């Protein structure tokens, strides 16, 4: 049996900057994971449906527009509603420190800001993936 | 029947997704479910889409799916991208071109890595096709990895194979080469908004003329996703090919070929699992090493003997 960690890298909302998401996607690929990338401008519904069909272990959300308190939490709520509780949700982008506790409370397990070494993200996922 | 199999047959997306992961991971519980769902399969029309990388396969599949959806058909899409031979990881990006379908409950899209399989497919593909079929998809579209000249395994599984080309890939000699050019049920010249379409179509036509008169002449359809051209024509050619398959009894032959390929693949996998179970194999091999080092036995005879025992 060969288990591979499957990760959805998603860009919710109206944010056209995906260089960071692509760098993370590539680092996860190089760490042996299967990475599904959604592309830009996704709704919470699109992201969650994709997570279900692709049966991912991790959903990684990237946002630089400032709407994370709405969009990250929408995705987390919808995942919960669909009983995808065993999916690890992580976030990244321009997220002010004071928003992090609120995001964690909503179910975003960890938030990675600018300057985070990609190795940290890889090892966090490997350690915390729930299934 | 297990709860998982029942839910898959009922079309529950979460269960479909789960079972696909299980077959991809070669999980033991997948085998039971696959046995149970087999008799619910056989209804879906299977379309293979292959062609060089960047020829627009994903975008074309998106357009085809829209047409099938408008006809009220449920559509399953399997999009294969290469697994890195170095890291074992994969970036599965075909879905990006199809995201507008992800909120349509009549569409199920799954991205897969090749996971070491050659030929442009992935070894779990037969199972995934059966799963989507059992789950009630009327049409299943398989997108191979971007292929070179000889990754042609898609013909073993698809009822209708589309070979997607783009203008400017080379001269007429390319069209008479073996491999990819031999497997098309329909040629698609995509990106027909770019210059050189007429020449590519003409070269394909003259290649088909060389084949001579056959019952079924492979149609050539020029399409442009950008300008939304040729898509309806392409779907009607697919329908015509289906008609031809059924009328000429080729359909049954192809299905038989698929089951044959699937059965061989399952046997191959099981054999490989056994052979590559290092511990087990080392134990089997161990007994001969002494004899080989004492020159009482040569390695070839030893290998024959061991294989004989395994295959008995």
C-alpha cells in the first residue's frame, strides 16, 4: 500500500497574486506530495467541492487581499458542514498577527506568513496530517 | 454489500473520492469494493483525449463537458498528470481549466498522478473508470498526460480516442510516423485560431488517403476553444463514432480488449507486489546464494528455478 499525501492549494476570492501559492505547491511536490492547484479566483463552494472530489488530506489557502477573515473561515465552515473534519486546513499570505487566533479558532490549523521557509510548511504538514 | 460500495453506486461524491484514493493507494479494502461494484458498470461512454503537452486538452475537455451537460448527461473526468520520477510528488494542474464545472453536481473531476506507470496513464485507471461508471456517469472523459510519440495505452481503455494536435508541429513525415498517429478515432486540430491550421488539416488528410479505403475514415476536426469554434462538430463526430462502433460490432471488441488489459494489469500488479516484496523475495533467493558462490549452480538456472516456483 502506497499512501501519498494529497494537498489542495487554493486561491479564494479576488486576489490575482499566486506566486507564493505556486512556490508552496512546487515545494510540496518536491517533498513527494500530490498537489492539486485550483488556479485563481475560487469561491468557498468550488474549493470544498474540489477537496471532496480529489479526496485531499490537506487544504492550503493562500490570500493576499485581506479578505482572509471572511474567505478562510467560509472554507473551514463549509468543510465542516460536509463532514470533512479530517482535512487539515492551513493558510498563508499577508495575514496580520492579530487575526491568527481568530483563524485558528475557526479551524485553520496553522498560518504561514511571508518569509516562512518552505521546509517548515512541508514538515508541519507531514507531522499534522490527520489521516 | 459494504456501505462504501452502496454509497458509490448511489453517486455520493465523498464516497467516490474516497474509493478512488483507496484504489490509488492499493489499499486492501479497495479490492472488496471493486468486486462489489463491477456488475453495476458498463453503461458509460468512455472517451480518451490524448496529445502533446500544451495542445489544449484540458480546455477542450471543459468545452466538451459543457455540451454533454447541456444534453443532460452526467460527466466524469479523469485528468492525469506526470508523477515526478525523482520525488514521487506531482503537480496536478489540469483542473484549473475546468473549475467552472466544480460546482455542478452532475460533474465529477479527479486528478491523478501517473505514479510510475508508463504509456501516459496510471495503473489505477481501470478501477477509477469502473468507479465512475458504477456511480452513474454517462460519459467518462480521460485526459492522458501530455504525450510524446509512443504513449498510446489510452486505446486499451477508451471507446473513442481523440488525438489532439496543434498547428505547426512538423511536416507531413511526422503524420505518417508510427505510434500516436495510429490510434486516433478522431483527429482534433486545436488552437485553430493560430496560423497553419489548413496545412495541418491537409497533411492529416493526405496521410489518411495513404491508408486507402476503409469502412471508417478518421474525421479531422479543427477546434478553437478561444473562439468557441468546432466544439459542436467535434461532439457530433464523437456521436457518429459511437454509432459506427455499435453498428460494426467493434464496440464489443473494444470492451473485451479493455477487460483483457484490465485483467492483465491486475495480474501484473499482484506479481510485481510479490516480486518486489523485498523481504519475501530475499528469503526465496537466499537458499540459492550458497550454491551459486560454490559454483554448484549458475544464477540463470537459479532464477529459472525460483520463477518456476513462484509461478506454479
